[in-house]
C-alpha cells in the first residue's frame, strides 16, 4: 500500500497528522464544559473571542478543496477561474452588515441554527424544515469534496494507489475520517477550533514559501506569466476547430468580454451564498459578542490575500512543467517536484489537515440542523438538552459516513459539479434569512413558494448544462433568459425566487392569509453580550475572553 512512498515525506506527514489527532481529543478538556449540551458541543459554549474565531471561521471557509480546486481551475485554463478571489473580498462587507444582527437575535432567543431563526421569525415549522433540509443537502457534497481533496494528496504521495484491492486502496481515507469522526464526536466544535491554529499556521507557511521560493527556481514571475500566456495561445490555435464546435473550452488568463458577466455573477453569487452555508453560520454563532464578528469581518480578508497567492500556484505549476491528467493534482504534484521531502511532507499535511477542520465543522452544522429543526421540531418536541446533544453527535457520524459513500460511489466529476449545485441551493435560503433579519414584510408561504421555485428552476438549469466530458451538471453557467449572456445559475434562480416571493406576498396579504406570530422584537437584533437575556445564553464555564 505504501511501497512507493518517500520515507521522509511519509514520516513528516504522519507526525503532523498525529499531532492534530491528539489536539482533537484534547479539545474535550479545553475550556472544560458539559458537552451533553448542544450549546456546548455544537457551538463551543458561544464563547470564542476574536483570536479563536479568526482561525475557526477562516479554517471553516478556506478548505482543502480550496487548496486543490482554485489553482486547478487556473491550471486548466479556465477564463473565470480567478472569481474565487474577488468573491472572498466582496463577502466581508456583506457579513459586516447582517451577521451581527443574526448573532444578536440568536443569542437573545437561544437559536442554534439559521432555521431556528426562520421558525421564530415566521412562526412556520414547515419553512424552517425546508431551510434545514436545504442546508444539509448543500453541505453533504461540500463535506465529500474535502475527501476528494484528501484523496488527491494521498494519490500524489503514492499511499494506497498501487493496491488492487478496493478496501486497501481506500484504507488511508477510512482511517483519516474514522479519526475525524471520533474526535468530533467526543469534543464537538472545540476540536476544529483548536486544530485550526495548526492548520492555518501550516497553510500560511506552505503558501508563502511556495509563492516566493518556487518562482525563484523556475525563472521568476515574468517567465511564469509569459509561459502561461504562450501555452494558452498555442492550445487555442491548435484546437480552434474543437473550440468552435463546442467540444473544447478556450483557455485564457483573463475573462474575455463575453464571459465578464459570468465572472462577475460567479463572484457575487458565491459571496451571497458563502455565509448562508450552515457551517459558516455555526462559526459565527460560536463567538461571544457582536464586536467579535465585526472585527473578524475586518481581519478575515487576510485569507483573501492568501487565496490570491494560492490561485497563482496553478500558473506556477504550468511554468514548472507539471504534467497531470487531473488538474486537481497539479499543486500537490508541484510541491512534490519542487520541495525537499521534509517540506513536501509539511505541505501535504497542511492540505489534509485543511480538509479535517472544515469537514468537522460542516458535519457539526448539519447535525445541529437535524437535531433542532427535524428531531426536536417533529420527532421529540420535549427533547432534553442531553437528548439533543446525543442526537447531534450520532448524526455527525452519519453525515460523515454519507459523505464517504458519496465520494466512493460516485464519479469525482459528478461530485465536483454537484458541489456547484450546493451554491445554487443554499442561495435560495437567503430571502428567508437575510431579508428576514431586516423586515417581516414577506409572507411565510410566499417565501416557501419562492424557495421551491428557486430550487426547482436552479436544479433544472444545472441539469441541462453540458460539458465536453458529461451531458448533465456540466458547469455553473447558463445564458440569462432572453439573452446570450452567460451568468451563474444561482443568480438566475435567486431572481426567480425573489420574484415569486414578492408577487405572492402581495396576493396573500390581499387575501389576509394568516402570517403567524413573530417571536422576535426589534431590540433583539441589536442585543449584545451583557444585555439582559443574552449573557445567560453563554456558558458560565466559558471565560469571556479568547
């Protein structure tokens, strides 16, 4: 199984993996509290300060798949591949505006999930249920793609890839996720919060070394960009007929005029969707005050700078002569080729650990949704705190197992494109959550109908997208209705969602259909730590500092 693995690379990799495993289990004793409470297990006691939250939320957003996929799009010549950088810049002013309001109302009422807020705001268990199901649905392929990122690294290292036995081939992946499942079960959100320190330190180290060291070894950035530009031009000239027939995509460093709206809509749509994901909200609700969120909105763009450097490694791999059939292997292969064995081990560990942190948070967030908005809302309405925590722990295991089956049973291309659907799906929860933070004008059943239309329309559009390698779910772009301009499917779907929700709101209000009772009050959206009704939501065992 490991016949062709470099011993030094493997030893460094195993050491760092064991280090984070020990930290994961030790996290149960960090800021000791009763983990038989969902607030403690699923939100870390709602007591994380600026420093911890910066690592946790950053580790939550910038995943192993980011490490693999963003440079891979540039390596493959995608003209819109760099959209991930502006979208992570645009997102922070947006969250500066609305997430403190969500934090306040959630801490005032003890909400654990965004669906809890929707139920309290609109007095609708049905609307909360579809918000929860959408969150779980969109999260599953996201977790699965952390596994894809781990598999890519293990393949480049040579672990498990030479075996003829299916079980032995995937055994390293089973072990890694078994360990992840164990320490997530025992420590809850504290585990990824503690491991995030190691993960982010390793990633910063690896990327900064890669960006400064590797270019100096292959002729500098001027050589890199000229090599890439010439290579793309040669490809386009050689494959002109296939490109004209739609059998191949043209390669470009910058998006040409026909794709500029595609680039902009991908950036905006992804920014709007990012903090709709349950794991992002979980990270935010674990903080101890509104000020922590605002400070992090100002500090987290440091990760966007890192992402810009990371993306350029796709071009560096081209200039370095990396040849791989799967573009996702380009960066790990670049590291193996250019780094000394011990530092290649550090780099591979950084990517794999970069999968463990977000996968843990995602599984916890999905488990929180199941427990609060399905189990407690429909199955056991009198569930105790201990029963809630037990449910969440068990479901976090099932979610990881489901993601593992997802990766092993389906083709990787299908998994990747289904993750693009995750952005389409999760964006359909925006009207109920974000607009609901500011006004209750929209009717609950209009929001439900808008969600249904957005989900169905977005999925149908995505199903109809072809690519050179598959007939369905072939990419994230479609022509905007009535035009030849390509845009992100999620943007088209959310516009349809909003149109239906607004029109039906007028109709339902005119018919005087019951709109339920709002359990929140205007002052709830400005509450902060220390205000009456807020402080008691924090665990007395958690100190009020990071």
